[in-house]
C-alpha cells in the first residue's frame, strides 16, 4: 500500500513530467492546425511565389503551342524541301523552260504562271540554298519550342526575319512581301504568348 501511495504521490508532485506526457499525447493533426492558424500568411506566400525554371519546365505543353509547332513543321518543312529542290534543279529547269515548249500550253492558260517562272529563273541559285537553310532553322526552332526550350523561339524568329530580308534583297521586283511579314508577325506573336511555359535554362 505504501508503494502505491508513493507512486501516486510522485505522479502528482512532478508537474514537469505531467506536462511532458500531456504534450506527447497531443495529436499531430492538432499541431499542424495550430501551426497553420499561427502563420496564416505562410501558405498564401508560397502560393504567390513565381515558378522556378524547373517547375515551369514540368508544366504540360499548351494546346496552342502544339498547334503552332505542327503548322511550322508542315509549312517550313515543305518550304525547306522545295527550296532545296530548286537549288539542285534550277539549271535543268532553266533549260527546259527556255529551250523547249513543254510549258507553253500552261503559260497560255495562266499568264501569271509564266511571270512567276521567269522571276524564279532570274533569282541567283544560292538564294534557294540560303532559304532552305533558314527554313530548316525555323523547323529546328519549332522542335525546341515543342520541348519547351526558350532558345527555339529566338532561333525561329531570327530565321523568319532573315528569310523576309533576303527575299526583299534578291527579289526587289516583287516589292515588300506584306503578306509574309504579317503571317510571320502573327506566328511570332502567338509563340511569344507561350514563352512563360518555356524554360530558359533547359539545354
């Protein structure tokens, strides 16, 4: 009996031990709720923080960016191929058009076609090689943007601007290609709206 009384007495006479026991029995959920109540602005601050480059890169590619890239693959890919073919076959094409009557019937039906052919014949051959190279650069830029790499936007924009400039320099009779400028400006603008999804540090 004395032993039990001593235990009870020790329990009541030890306030520090009692407080430790009571603290250990507090559920973890209550502690978490208390922490959240004590620091209500902490969660809001975390939500308002800007994305880091690694977090941005994990964001799924937007649908608009995917559509733009696919259109660039098709348009610039076909242009690169056609310019490469023109660069390789221009001497032979000149011979066919100028020395044979193979296209006379087409020219009679479509006079504008003859004008276009003659303009193409007058352009220096290396123009088509340069155009093919920069169209390939546009496709490469779209591939990088498809993978959310920001450097692809810069490569695409530079390539498209150079294509417009060389067209104006080497085909001055065609005037300013307003259609090409507007079309390129539209694509560059829409690509620029998706820059926030691209990671500048991704290699």
